[in-house]
C-alpha cells in the first residue's frame, strides 16, 4: 500500500506558486506533480462504458489510438435494464480494468437527462428520468470505486444538448432545475460519494457552470455535503480566477493562463468573485488515488480544445425547462405559488438573469 500524505503538512510546505500550479492540469490526462514534496501526478481516462486510455497521442475526440479495453454496453442500454446490480457489476469490471491500467479516475458516469433525441451524447447518458439516472448512476459509481479507482460524475449540470454546448445558456427556473436537472446529481452525490464531479461547458441562466458559486459551492458542497474535487470538462473554463473563487478545484486541460478564444471576455463583462476556496483538494485527490495502479502516487494529464469563435451565446430556454434550441415556446409562465422558495435569494429572478 502506498504511503498516505499528511495533507495539512504538505500545504504548509508548498509555495504560493506550487499551490497555484495544482489547480491546473499537466498535459491532456494528467495532474501536475510537485517532485520535491513527493506529490505525483495522477492519470484519468474517459469512460463511461469502457476505458479510453491514450498513452501517446492525446486528444478528446478519440482520433489518437487507445490501449485495448473492454467495450461494455452503453449507458443508454444499461439504463434500459433498470437493474442496479447489473450496473454495479459493470462498474466493478471497469474499475478493475482501470486499476490494472494504472488509472486513478474514470471520467463517468454521465447522468444528464435525455431531453432531445438529437443530443449527440444521449448514448452515454442513462435515462430521461432523474430517478432512474440517479439510482443507476449511484450503482455505477459504487461499482467502480469499490476497486479503489475514483469516478467523475458528469456533466454538472443541465448539459442536455451538444449544439454550441460551449456557449449556450440553459435558462431554467429554480423549481425545474431542482426537480429535474439537479436531483439526479444529488442522488448520486448523497448515495455514492463520487471522488470527483465534473462541471459542464454550458451556462446556466447566463453564468458558466465552471464559475457559478451557487452551483459549485452552495448546492454541491454546502447542501449536499460533497467533499471531493470539482474538475472542469476539458476546455470548459472561461475565467480561471472566477472559476477558482466559485469552487472549481482543477482546470483540465491547462490553458497556461490563456483563455480559449471562444471564451474571451466580452467588453463590459466583469469577472465574478466568490468566497476564497480551500486549496487542499488537489493534493488530497493525489493522496486518495495513492493505491490505484502500478505507478505509485498517481498521475493525470491534458491539452486544449479550440472551438470556433462566435458571437454572443445562443439561449436555449422554454417554459418546461428544456435546454434544446428547438423548443418554440415563446413565453414562460410565472412561478407557481406552490413552488419552493428560490435558493438564490429572497427576490425571484427572471430565468435569464445573471445571479
């Protein structure tokens, strides 16, 4: 068994520059290492229904070759079974294979809802129903993590379309957001305690998920009790400073301080600031992964996706809370008196308003 870190002692020894370096990846699938303190890098790999470990040419779309791996039925097929035990068994097999390959975290499962048949990633999501998605997602997490390998619950949250996913705003009222788009994630977090949660590309009511303190801190950590690491989807960070302040722990891949050109700040838009976050979680993640695989104390990596530049982000909104651009609803009804109070403040806000 690999020796565990004394995380508080390590934090005291880290320089400011070293602490800052730990909030960003190194290469495409690896985290950064601090050699002088014995903090190794750890490697992650795509899931969610089989490994996609890339040893050499790294990319996020599978153009480069991957090591041979078992291809399990897709999440859409597993979701149709409604069988927790079967899904957990698949998770155990994926976890054992990941451990044999020296991987620390499998990037999955995906529990976003299937809201439109044209969504390009429906095959890797479990269900259109938040209860089914949450129950089976929890079973998958428990299965993988039973093998000493972590999971990354994704894509948090409301990432229900692939069209212009890196700029679109999913405008959803609070009750719909709570009852549909967040309840599946809540169930997995509370029941299975995934090691990491991956935030999505899109905006929610005008704010990028990667820099939304309400989403990453107030709901995920303060309400649900999540104590793991929050990682960005690859290239999802718009403003690294605002993301860290909001509760993001790890940006993947590293941008070297440069914002992707499709996300450069528009004139007049100010960076959001949140309360300071504890920077112990990246080091704690390396410690937690200390036994997964033959490489000793871990490794992860990254490189940057560069989507085409564009104008202002399109808005996908509808009275039923969907996030598809195809919905033709022209108006949204006022909040029902029976709706739960808004978690974002005493005054209700228009669905598209910035929080």
